[in-house]
C-alpha cells in the first residue's frame, strides 16, 4: 500500500530532470499522476510508460486557460487535484543586472512566480471542496542569498518564498498546506546542458569540492523530500522552507587536517 493511494497529483515541468523524477516517485507510491508539461512528445511517452494512473496534459504555466484545462482534465479522469507540485522553472544565461533585457525579467518571473500562483489559483477550489490538499513549490537555494549574473532568476526565487508563505496563510483554514523545497545544484540538464545563446553550462563554473557534501544532488534525492512534504507525515508543516543543498549555503567546509 502506497502513501499516495487515492491521491491525485499534478506535477508541472514534468518532463524535466527533477519533474520526471517526481512523477515516477509519486506514481510508485500509489498516486494518480498528471504529467503537465510543454513537451508533448516526452510528456505523452512518460505517461504512457506509467500506465492507467498517469495522464499527460499540455501546460504552459503562464497561461491561465491552460491551467483551467489541466485541472479540469485531472478532475475528469481521476478526481480533484489533491497535491500540486509547482516544479516548472526556467534559468537563463549569465548576465549583469544592468545588461538584462526587460523581456528576460518578465519571462523569468512569469514562469517561476506567476506560473506557480496560477497553479495555486487553479487547484485551490477543488482542494477546498475535497477538504484539503498540499502544494509544494520548488524554489532554489539561490533564494537564500545573492548570486552574481543571475539577478532575474534569484529575484524570482525570492519572490516564490513570499508566495509560499502567503498562500500557506490564506489556505490554512481550508486544510491546504503549502511548503517549499529549495534545492542546491542538482544534476539535471538545467545545470549540465549549454545555456541560452550558446552560453556554457552552469556546471562549467561550479565545483562542489569545497562544500560539506562535495557532489551534485541527484533528482531522486529531491523527490524523496517531496514525498515527505506531500504526505501526512508532514501534517504539521506549512509555510515552511526546506533547503536541500549539501551545505552549499553554509559556505566552504573545514579542510581535512
């Protein structure tokens, strides 16, 4: 018997490195999973591979109408969404704040912040009607400091922290918990693949060697924390933030003597 038997979970950005990991982990624990993503080919393949308890729905998270359609498709097939994982997010090529195009700021905030807000808006009525639910927002350790050359991304993830806490307060009496995971550097294409405009991959300028856990995180490690937060085991946690960064935000660890 899985922890999520009878639960309907919608995961955004579901075909990415972390998104696909979250989908598989939740499905293995018994959930009916809605694979929500822009990449239709990969999304349909992922859902088909999981079987009857998986459904693909196209979703551009900045589009309110697509959110309504995704929530409606989930409810028609499985029932109201009981767990929303706002995993979709975008990174950008390194740029100084003074050189960042306003369109870059707008797109980054549209996906990383407004997309999550639209998701909460789309599923909150169904969660309220069913007596509760869970929202997990996937942020970044960059939301706990500053990082040169990534101003739009950093600012958007700081904004997601405020959204998480405010939504937690607004939905608490409806039995809906809202929490956030802030991963460090996770081994996904977002980090290992070349950035926009032919920019070098982020991993080229980062080494985990000085930090407490001197390696990259694996997507499955983030998924395991997600499973905890979305389950009744975390029933007393709301408006909380869980940093999963191997000690990156602490600074360099003491060298071996």
